[in-house]
C-alpha cells in the first residue's frame, strides 16, 4: 500500500479545501467546532452543494454517476472536509441504499432512484431495526404480503435515524414466514408519503431528535420497488451492513476529536496550570492519537482492497469495533478534562438557540451530553459483541 502523496493528490486536496471554504456556511462550521446540533438545512444545503459538484456520491464508480476516485482521493476528501468542519454526510442514500441499488437493482430502478440520491434532492432513511430485532436482525417480524403487483406491509421499525426528514425508507421485510429466517426476507423501497406510514419521534439523552419509531399499517408498496428477488433481501442487507460498518469507523471525525482534546487541555486551568502540563493526561491523548492512526491504516487497507475490485468483507467489523470504542474514549477524556464543569447537565446548550447560560468554559456544556449520547456507537450497525462473533467465525475460523 503506497501512502506517498503525488502532486496531483495535493492539488486535489487543495481543490476540496477551496470548495469547502466557498460552500460551507460559517454558521454550520461553527456548530461543528462548538459541538452544537445541526438542523435539516445545515445538512441539506451542504449535501446539495456536494451534489452539484458531483461529489456527494463520492464512493460510487463513474458508471453510476460517481467521480470514480481512487483510494487516496477518498481519503483526502474525507479528511479535508473533517478539518474544515463539514457535517457528516447522512449516509443512508449515498453510502447505503445507493450502492445496493446499483449493485442489485434493475436498470429501471437505477434510472429512477440514483439521480435523486446523487443530488440529495431525495432523502432516505433505514428501516432495519425493530423492537426485539436489532443486532439479531434476522428475527425481524415486519410482514409484506403480496397481493397482485403490490405488497401490503405491516410492522414497526425503530431507532430510524432521520425518518422525520426522509422522503423514502429502505426496509427489510419478511415475505415468507415459513422459510429459514434469513431466506424469508426481502428488500423494499417505500415512499414515506404512502398512506399508513407514521413517524413518532424518539428524543435522545442529549435532547436531540435524530431517531424515530416508524409504524407501517397496511402500507401498499409496488412489487417494482423490491430490490433483487423475493426472499433474497438478506444478501442486500449483508452488503449494505458491510458498507455501513466501514463508515462507522469515522476516522476523520476522531482525528478532529483528538485535536479538540488537545485544545481543551491547553485551555482548561488545573491548579494554576493547564492539562497540557500534566504528563499523565497528555499521555492518554497521545495513546488515543496512536489508536486513531492505527485504525486509519486498517481502513486504508480495506479501501485498497475495494479499489482492486474487492468488496468490504467481515474484516470491516474490526473497524466498526475499534472506531466506536475510540469515539467513546474521546468523549470520556473530554469529560475528564472539563472536570466539575461536566456535572451541570446542559443538553440544551447543544442547540443553536437556547436561553441557558453556559456553566464553565464554552467547551464544557457539550461534554456530558456527548458522553452519554456516544454510548450508542458500540450498539448501532450491529453491536460490538455481534461484530466480535463475526470476526471469530468469518475471519479467524473459530
């Protein structure tokens, strides 16, 4: 794996940085570095700017409207945008269902759905988890009964991120209750405006509305919206989850988190000194920095395999495990750094408009809400315990 940057790659990084500075609003960038929540406009305006540039679907091959970038360009793109304070691209369209559609879908489905994903004019959400079916996804119970050229879908999805913004939802549904669990599942695309679709918010511990319950009550879905053959949805699901787990590693965001910890250490007084003067604390940051660098190398190896025509395999589970653990460790060190100022729990301070008065330095109020909220990273995308089982069976052969 050659990590040396070529002159054209440096020029590419400069181009991405110039684009970000020209198109990323100051208000959105300020939210990134202050730890405040984005609103819908922050995401949509930024993603549509990327779409107009042809960069939103940056992981896609040229054949399907992507830029066809090499591994180094993808790496530089993600890292430069993180450095510039860009919001994370909501992955459900460009990184999840888009690749499923161009890999398993018909020509008509590709023509119908891919343009709206590339431009971010159509928003997507993911209908996988259910009450009682999260990491054990094959036990899902949402039913889809075929009636002529439609399915009638009934069930409930939960922890559905950004369903309240979504135009469409991609769902795993059970089309054959008598088959083995993985063999009776199909992959459907459902218009969120269809009668019978109800979204109910779930407010997280940091006060944000990111996730939802989605209820499906006699929802009529055309058979033409099924991706792949009936009963073969598990194949699509595994393909999608591998891409999701690769993205959960969030290496650029973690690198930004380490830089933020160093800034906090330099700014936070402790008995007349700063935490940057405490060798025990700086050693913890240095150790975390090394962990992020090691994770980055592992991610680059996976991307190199994909660049040579391979698909993300079970080894990406290790990226998901370590990535989520590192994200949680960053929030733990932030809590340690702000000390007693983390005790006044102020989730409202993460919003742009608030009447609360911050207690302590500006970087203190987000520490506790982010710490509690990031407990979820080791669960979503398949819990870390499940990922370890996958690695032991599929990689180690145990």
